[in-house]
C-alpha cells in the first residue's frame, strides 16, 4: 500500500439494471484518508456506486481499483472494504460483542484475541457496558455505533457508509456527525459516505461528488459546491438558490445565460442601495417567514421573477405585516454565479429537483 | 385497550363456547377410554383401566405407532432439505420458469388427497413397476410435507431480505460460513414450525396412505380406522387417541416456547 495511490479509483464504471442505467460511466478518484461524500437525490446512483465498491453488485462495465489493485471481479468477502449499512444489519441472534467480533471470528482469530479487540472497539464508541445485550435491546443511536464498531474492528482500508444517520432524529444525527468525523480522524482511514442530505454532506466532507441520473454532476470541496455551483441542478440541490434564466438574466444582470444567487446574498431594503458592484431591482414582498435565527423574505420582482432572500434576525427585521410593501432587492455582482447551460433533454427534471429542494 | 363490562362478558362467553366445541369431544374420548362399554355408548355404564392395559400390550397398535413415526420422521427430513433448497432457489435467484415452479411446489397441498393417492398408486405400480411399501408412503407424504416447509422458509427469507447475508460477506465470511453463522440461525424457527407441521400432516394422513401403502404397512390412522368398528377394539382406539393428544401437546409447547422470544423481538 503506497500513499501515492488513490484509495479508490473508478474508471468508466457503469451499472445497468435491465433497461435502466443506474450508474453511467463514472470516473472518480478518492484519496487515502479522505472523508468523501456522494450526495444526490434517491435514484441518482450514489448507493449503487457504493454497492459496486463493496462488491454486492457487479458492474456492467468499468473497473474498480483499491489502492491500485483491480478488485472489480472480487467477491465482497475478498475486498478490504467494510460497510456500515443504512439499517445497520446487525445480526439479531448474536450479542453486541459477538456482532462486533464477527469479522475477526470468520478470519479465524482466536476467541481471546477477538474478544479483546471487540471490547476495545466497543469502548471506542463508548458502548463497553453493552457487550452482553442483544441488538434489539439498544436504541437507534447505539445500534448505529455498534455497526460502526463492527465495520472498523477488522481495520478496513476503506469504510463505506450508506446513509448511516438517516434513521436517527435530528439531535442525535448532529451528535453522530461530530463523532463520525472524530472517528475518521482517529482511524485515519478513507470514509465514503452516501447521503441525500446536503447539509450533512457539507458538514462532514473533505470533498463531495454530487450525483444525478447516474452521473457525477460536480465534484469539489463543500465551499466549491456551495459558492460555485456549476449547474442548475447543483445550485438547487446543494443549498437553495435563486435561479435567473436567460431572459431574466438579460433584464436584471444585463447579460445572457443562466445565473444563480444564494438567498443570504440578497438584501431587502426600503431604499435602493447604491455602491460599487451593487445592483438592485424593485419588487413587492409576498411572504415573510420567521425562522428563529433568520427571516426568509419572498419578493416578486417587477421583472417577473420570484426570489427568496435570507436575512439575519436582527433589529431591522421585516414583519409578517410587511406583506405587500414595495422594496428593493440588491446583490453584489461578485455573488452572482454563472451556470453551465443545462442539457435540454434533462432540463425539466432538474428544474423539478431544484424546485422541490427550494 | 379497555372494554366495557357487557363487551367483556359477551366475548368471554363466545370464547368459552368455541373452546368448548373444540375440547369437549376430546374429553369424551378421554372418558370413553376408561368406559366399561365396548361400543362407545354414552354415558359410560362404568369405569375400568382394562383398555389401557390392553392397548399397551397390543402389538398391532404399537407397530402402527412405530410405522407412523418412521414415515413422518423420514418424510419430514426429506421435506426440510428439499423445501429449504427450493425456497432459496425461488427467493434468491432469478431464472426462467420461476413463477411456474413456485406454483407447482405449492399445488400438492391443495390437491385432493384422493387424486394424489390414485395418481401415485398408478405411477408407482403400473409406470415405475415399484411394489408398494413403506417407502412409497414416505415419498407420497414428502410431496405435501415439502409445501409446509417451503411456505415457512420462503416467508422468512422474503421478510428477512439479504441485508444480513451481505453484512456477513462484507465482514469477510464466505458463502458457507455465512449460511452456518447467519442464515441458518435466522431460519431455525421457520424450519421448526414447518417441520412440526409437516410431521403432523404426515402423522395423521390417511387417504394418500391408503393408496400408497404396501400390504402389511399399517400406519396409526389406518390401524384406528380398521379397529374403530370392530367389537371390543373401540375403547383401545380411545386409549390411543388420548395418548396421541398427550404426545402432541409436547412439541406444540416446545414450539411455542422457542418462538416466543423471537415474536417479542419483532
């Protein structure tokens, strides 16, 4: 194993289920020690890529390399990767300790050593007291940590996580996100994390691949994706965006093409704002939504576009009673992102996906 | 859940009536086994232990029990192996004709016993040229015993999905290790339930048995039927019936206890 090799290299990876192409010529390199997320809506192919890497599915075409070694045709039990499953898949007839020791047991490691190592792994997820219980006697968060201990005790080169936090409630999820990050740093192994939750992906990842229709739409750091979405789909799926189509861009920005502006980059004020690189447009307030930490203001611009602005909850705030007020929406030219033209065939779908997130 | 008092009383009475219909006849058989009357007259004119003593010395009765146990054990064993294999084939693999085979496997339990009996009798004697024996009974019973095992196992496999097996493979276990350590323990209660049902089906089967048993092969149901209306034998039949009831309580009790904790988990 050399550090110069990527942990995972996918080349032309394709998976067809009958007439459906779930994964369409994916090329991807994931560096050793990276926390890498695959983000996308359901049916985007992200989970299939994970299952291909784990070996549960055989690709229709393409290769999978693990630290430079071609593992495309190897069985799951012959690959140095382990999975944390979405529903945890703990063995219900075994105790928690037996579950964690399972990977060591099937490798023929003696009872004493495997018990010792399993106990250490349980301790690392703070469950050392739970070893004798059955999985059914644990809470969701505890099961999740057992699954993590079971997958990491065999020291895989790459850990695959299939929406591991999906079944947990919000508070527990945020707590587990912090723990996952810590565990990944402690173990120093590559994590490949599948999620449909863009916030989770932004929080955890070193890099993110955004999937749609079996292809990677954009690959980059969380900041790259958020600040410079390359397409309409990414702008709508990662965070929310105000999309200016070609005609509106002409009217409001003075140039053609599609553009996107994040809600928090829009300011709403009673007077027209002036300044270097600041542009503004008049409109009417449609809705003011109180969010606690912020306020979401929906404005119909006179140019015929509905935009959403996100304002901090400070003393200048607008109230619900301000509906119907005439205001100016302003933005910095630097915050307007030009989007790559969408391929016409899937433009409709992408607009739907963007709308459902916004 | 709370019920009003009249509702509770009504439901209690209905439950008592239904349980009464099921169990009072069994009590009658129990009483008859101690009756001094040989013709099962009611009420019994007097009580005696004579029939119990005779029953346990009756070579015919003991032989019949032994034959029935043999047939039931062997056909259940065949059903457990074949039923499990066919369940895996139909649930975990996709192949041409899968739906048709699924139907063909279940069909024997729906077919009237008399049809199965005549068909197998014909097949064994005229087509295969095999003389009827205890083995022809075993094969005939296995055809419908497979169905109960198959139904139980495939339902379990379907509900369970392949997640646990994938997890096992992911952790480094080969196909056989996965079967031994994960799949089989998950199937155990389904196999027990299917096996007990198969055993019970075989043990009291009479129609198919009549057509497929060789001369001298007398299973318990055939023995009972033959002796039921013979003078002086009816009380012995009652004794056998009571023993069978007592014996069949044991596996049911075990099955309930074994599946109890598993039910709580779900």
